[in-house]
């Protein structure tokens, strides 16, 4: 999945054709669909507030590693998500498996 804002270079027909040829799904939708990038915006806001703005980073590599760890070890598995009924993804998947 290729996620972007609605920049003209990403909404052109040529870009859509190239993405289709490469087997890439675009997350950009029609104008007026404010929820198209809601997931990315939510993660971005949360990671900035709860991780990135909490201290200074010695390098981009250190920040990149911290963001990956934040997403994979906490955000994706333990943080409560409103779209899952305020359950963590781990709780949600356990309930689905039962």
C-alpha cells in the first residue's frame, strides 16, 4: 500500500496506472473522503506526542529505530484503538480466535 497526501503527483492518472502495473495499492481516495488517511494521521499524531516530542534524538537512525520499536512493540499490540472497541489489537485478535 502506498500512502500519500493528495499531492497532484500522486493523484494523476499516470501514477495510478504505474501503481497498478507494479501491483501497488494506493491509499489516496476521492476528494471529500477525510478518513482516507485517518490511520496514518492517527499514528503520526500519537507517535509525535508519546514518543518523538518526549526527548531529543542523537541521530535520524536512532529516531527511526525508536519509531519502529514504538510501532511494533507497543502501538500495534498494546495501545487501545477506538476502531477495535477500545481494545488492544492483541485483545481483539484473541477474541476473534476464540
